């Protein structure tokens, strides 16, 4: 098996590069710089080393671009019209699949015109990948926006080896069965040779969906695809939990300027005794409201007292054109306003709510500054913030409160695990985290760090690609 993975084609909703403009007026110059984010960090070095193409949407409606090279990666842009962004991205991907796959925390909407657009856009991506892929290449399709691509691509290019990785949960059949196009989705994914999931439970849910909604059978982690009643191909569905660039994050957090910034942050917050931190995309899956509710009740009960204790919630803007996200923002901001009205002192808010994104250096400094990290997602494929917090704490200090409904909870078993729906339990756990003895904090953080530092995103990508390259296709 070639460990170099020559001729790799990655197909993802977004490109690995972002357009940035330097200068103004006549001097303005547009360049493409690498996007932040785990997937790009993992795959960029592989593609830079061996060559490879990344097929994706440049992130702006109507932007049509010829293929180009940026950051030593060949980029193959797929243009989306304004209507496709509305129906395929905001609609079917983020208002049908996203809520359905996250335990229907909000109601998924089923619209036939969104589905039609999803099929059309998936076809565009498959055609672009078919054009970009050299003969016999490995193609790695990413995530829930592109679940039809494996099958569409196989029809166009049977010579390719196709992998798919699902970054979000795959729901139980009792929920998945709501989807009017459930069989098309399962058959779409079965176009791959290897389908990767975050957790074993996601892979079993998928294999159950195969048995329930297609004529194919499964044995262990393998589905047998039949043609005219005879076995034709095999598809493996397995767990490949995603990770972060742990060493790079640890190094970043240990830089003197980041450590200095961590001290400054505490000073700017009025040198509290206890600093609680939440860091999320502003998404209803993240349990931000549950966390704020628990904190507000602890203030009301007099168990926590600002400004001695303070809470920083970073909520980075996300999918703002989708109604449920706009509604969540209103709810969070009203609740934060109410708690701050009741419990803040002049210049010392009880909750510091920051609706921004920050560079990695600032995030690393916040992680170093925080005594307790609150990850209370109601459902999350993995949750990389939890892993970043652990990677940042080479000082072995800090306590992670982690929802049992995250993929990360399978690995970070030394965190204080919580059910975020149980507000009393969440309150007790926050207090236990604050009061945890120093020796216990160190013991738990050391164990979690072993896991995070030993399993990084480069080994995740290598494991998936090695498995894809060696997956038997026609004979198990
Ligand atoms: O959690 C799934 C995910 O695709 C992440 O990988 C990514 O950070 C996030 O959603 C971004 O979503 P969008 O592309 O819709 O902004």
C-alpha cells in the first residue's frame, strides 16, 4: 500500500483556502490563504507532499473560478448560484440533514425543492471530482453536504477508490426513517468503498439503515452490494475518530506571548478566583442555553458569586441566514442580558458574551486562562474544542466538563461527564469542577492528554487513507 497516497482528490463543501484582500482601492490585491480548521491542517501537508486536488465551493454565491493553485494545493472550485446556496446549503444541508442527524433538537424541514437542489449540487461536485481525478486515484469525500457524491462519482468513474468521512452523528433508524429520501442517501453513501464515522454507534446506525432501507445485507462492518442478485462490491463502515494537530496546538499554547496573554486576560476580567469558559459556534446543538441556565441558577442560589467567579462565552457567528440560528442568537442574547442585569457589578459583567471568531493564538490564551472548560453539547459528532483545551493544558491544570453526547466523550473519559439536559446535575458538576483538588485535576488532565497527544489529526488521516487504499473491493 503506498503510504504517500499519490493522486489524492479531496471533495468537501468548502475549499481549503479563503479569499483575502490586501490593500484598498486601485492597490487592492486578492490572494488565497489557507483556511483555519482541522481537516485542512490534516490534509494540506499530505497534498503538498504528494500532489493532489481539492474540489470545493469557494464560499461565495455566484463566484465562478477556473482551477488554480494556492498554498501548493491544486484547487478545483465548484460554483454555486445564490439559489443553490439557499436550497442546497442553508436548506437541505443545514435545515434538513443537520437537525435530523442531531437528534431533531429542532424540527427538520422536508422540502422537495431543497432535495432537488441537493441532488443537483451533489452531481456538480461528482462531475468536478470525476474531471479532476487521475486514473485509479483515491478520492476522499467529506461530510453530510455531499452524501450522494460517492455513488454519483462511482457511476462516472468506476476506476476510482472512493472514501467518505461523516463528521457529524449518523442518527438511529427511528429518526433517520423520517427522511423522505432515506434510501437515496444510504445508496449514495454505499457508492464508497469505505465509509468512516466518528463513533462506533454512528457506524452501527448506518449499517442498520442499510439493512432497513436497501435490499443489501451486512456482516460485521461490511455491507455487500449485489448486482442482479450476485455480490458485486463490498463497503466497509467503521469508526475513525477525528483529532486535532495536538503538538502544534500544545506548542502554540506554550509560547511565552500566549502565556503572557493568558495572564492579561485574567487581569482584564478583574482577576477572578474562578474563570469558566465556553467556546462554540453559535449552534443549537452546542447546549449554550443549558450551560447559561445552569450558571444563572448557581448565581441565583448564591452558590457562585461574581465578580469572584466569571464566565466567558465565545459564540462564533455561524449560518446566520438559517432562521433557527437567528432565533438561537436572540434567545442567548436575551438570557445573557437578563443575567447580566441581575448579577453584574459596574464594569464586571457576570457573563462575558463574545459573538466573534478569534485567531488560534487568542483561543489558546483563553484555554490557558480558564479554570473550567464547559462543553455541554446536546449532540456533537466529535467536539474538537474539548481536545484543543486538553492540548493547551501542558501545565496539567484546568478541568474539562464534557457532555456525554459528544464523540469526544468516548475518548476523554477522565473529563467530568454530564448530561446537559439535567440542569441540577450540570450545576453539581460545575461546582465539583471548581472545587476539584489540585492532585485530581492533574491526574485527570494527564490521562486526557495522553489520548489527545497520541492520536493527532495526521494519524487520523493516515489511518483512513491506509484503510481506503487497502480495502478489498470485490472479495472480503
Ligand atoms: O461540524 C460540521 C462542520 O462541517 C465542521 O466541520 C465545520 O467547522 C462546521 O460544520 C462549519 O460549518 P459551515 O461550513 O456550515 O460554516
